[in-house]
C-alpha cells in the first residue's frame, strides 16, 4: 500500500501523542542514576503513562511477525545494546550510556522518540558517540521537505557518521507512524541523495539512526528482541517523530526537556552570533 498522508485532524492527534512521548523522557530523566535497575525505569514510565497521561505504552506485548511479544513498556538499551533492550534487574553504573525509547498511543495515534542518557560520568569516547549520533539525527531531519527524497535523509546521516569513523546499523530503520506503530515507508539511515520515495506534506515518519563506534554488524540475543553490536563496541541512537510540512518539517516529539541542537552561533569560532 502507498504511504498515507495525514489529514489536519490526524496531524493534531499526532502532535498530542508526540508531545506525550517526549514528556515521558522528561519525566524519567532525573531517575537515570547509578544503582537503578532498568526494570525500575520501565515501571516508573509505565505508571506515568498509564496512570498520569492515560496513554497506552505501545511496546508492551507488541509482536510484529516473527517476534515474541515485547514484555515491557519501554526499551532500555545500555552501552553495546543497539536497540530493543528489554528492561531487567541489572543496575545502571557510572559511565554507562543508555537509550530510553518511548512509544505512546493516545487517541489511537502513536508518538515515538528516544534519547541517550549518561549515567553519572561518561567516558570521552561515549560522550562523543552520543553527540555525533544526535547530530546525525538532526542532519537527517534537516533534509526533510516536500520534494526531497528518503535517500537524502539516509545520505546525510551516513556521510556524517562515517566521516567521524563510526558505522551505521543497516538492519533497523525509521518508519512511517500513525494509527500503526510501524507503517510505510521505511526510512533508511544510509543511502544516496536524490533516490527513494519523494516526500510530501502530510507524511509522518521517524528518524532514528543507530550508530556504532565499531563495526556495523549486529546480533540478536536469545530473548528474541535485544540487539547488540557483534564486536561489543558502544552504540547510540536518537529518535524523533517528524511531519513533512508545506515548507519543510515539524518535529512532533517536542517537550520542554528535549535536548536542543546547538545554535549556529555556538559553532562560530568566537562563539559570537553572526
Ligand atoms: N520504539 C522502537 C522504534 O523506534 C520500536 C520498539 S518495538 C518494541 O521503532 F517492541 F521493542 F518496543
Ligand atoms: Co521508531
Ligand atoms: Co522508538
């Protein structure tokens, strides 16, 4: 089936769902400290979603073809875990990096977003990987406008990641999103400019690059979900849900605590706005 364009009413619902997903990350941020188990982060987020937001945690019992039902309400991916980490009793320790991936359903529509968190003090290498991955996500998002193509997004991400000596995970990608968690199109995080589906106003999809410090190869654990780097190198990921607008894009997964990209002024050598 072709990619569906969202109506004005649907877009308004996507805005609400996106904001709520981002607000779960704002809520949980202060709890990401040494000594907390990832299952505890899951429990806190689950209660916040169900009791306070009245949203449905989309991961819980999610079972795409070929998968066992996901047993928890959020994904917690620590260090060399690439994505889909299953919350458990293992405790976070200083120096860990962890991706928390939140997907809520509100009024039938999904909002999907993830961020990297440092547990106390990260190593210089871990910090750099997380920063580069954040920049990869933004470089991909920035290419979005009507008439641009999916390959433009992937290319922007791949070029930046590889220039830093990192690699892009190939097996998982961004995705259309709406009444379904994962819909068409697939949004690859690598590719060639000017190729792939042409973007049109009203499309909603995620951009969620997974970047490895080492090789791109991955492996699935016996739980049927957790994805790790084959070489055990660190991996990072950031995710936003995006709407293609008439003039460019709108980030739907916004909240007061969502980390912002550094302004252009901060990039100038003197730090003075030009
Ligand atoms: N939130 C993930 C994504 O960005 C999907 C997680 S599926 C789950 O697409 F079942 F593991 F939650
Ligand atoms: Co997603
Ligand atoms: Co996600």
